[in-house]
């Protein structure tokens, strides 16, 4: 994710994420915190970041998210595919963020699949339809 001054609101065309609860599952501390800050600046209620599926499952059992941003390859070689399926089965929309080029739509139940490095614009664009759905309800 490209770095920016997250204290400043994103530029024009920014996504309004007010009312959207987003779970961040990312084992890279710097990337997880950068996503958390960006999403909060856009108005989202952010849960995490969590670096393991156990941490993420604890968080989403305590705070039901609307959307989950999930890195497939987590700490210690752990893979997040089962957790992605469970979240999807609970009605949580999932955006997969991965540095691995072998993640395909046939492999995961995801609303979007983003390749690292992910720009802020890509991340926010993937959330735009989910934010619009939340407002429409």
C-alpha cells in the first residue's frame, strides 16, 4: 500500500465508509496499521488488524463485520482460506489482498481479489460497492 499522510482526508472521489464495520486480517504490522488508519479516515469502524486466523476469529465473533480485508498468507505460513469461507457463509463480504499471484476467484469466495502492493485507490475502489450497499439498506 502506498504511503500517505493518513491524517489528511483522501482526495476527491473518496469513498465514504461511514457505518461500515471492516475486519482487517494482515500479518504485516505496517500494512495492517496503514489500512486501519486509511479506513478510519474514510469513516469506517475498523476491527483489527489481526495477524492470525485465531485472532481474527476472536475479533469477528465479538464484533460482527460487514466486510473483511484478508491477506491469504498469514503469520507462520498459516493460510486463511477456511476463515474466508466461514466469513462468506456468515454473509460477510470478503476482499482478499495477497502477494501471491496464484489466488483466483475459483479458489476463494471473495467480492474482490487485490494483488499486493495495493494502492489506496485500489483498496477504496474495492470497498465502494459495499459502502453503497450499506447505505442502500
